[in-house]
C-alpha cells in the first residue's frame, strides 16, 4: 500500500519531481548545445532520485528537515539554471563569432581567386 502523503511529504515529492524534470531538461539542452555532460544538472537528477526514494518507502523527515531539503533543492535548481543558461549563451555567441570570421575569410579567398570582370 502506498504511503499517505502528508503536507511535508507532498512538498518533498513535488521538490523531487522538480529536481528530476529540471535536471533532465538541462542535461538534454546542454547536450544539444554541445556542452557535453554538465555537472549541476546531473547533481539535480541524482538529488531528485535520492529524495524520492525515502519518501516512497514511507520515511518522513521532520518538518524543519523537510523545509531545509526543499529550500536546498530549489536553490540547486536556480543556481544550475543560471550557470547552464549562461554557458549555453556563451557557446552560442562563440559559434556566431566564428561564423562571421569564417565568412570574412571565405569572401577574401573568393576575391583573390577571381580575376576582375570587365
């Protein structure tokens, strides 16, 4: 029989789901942006799983402990979002800058190869 969800337990489950969803989305976004495996979203995912396991087994922390876990989980989500977001923006800017430099090089190459048309 599944455990009853009280106020603290429901908040912990919601925090675990937030950590899991946020971590997995950021891992996917970082991979698509070419960042590879980023650490904080991986920590988020593991923390979400670690938080969900005891709750599903029926173990409840105290109200103060549960609140501390929720606050730390939300702080982890926010810090991770800021860091991964800024890394994606830096990567995108770097890609755009190198694209402009490649275009300039290509135009210079073409202008040297063709004789002027008259």
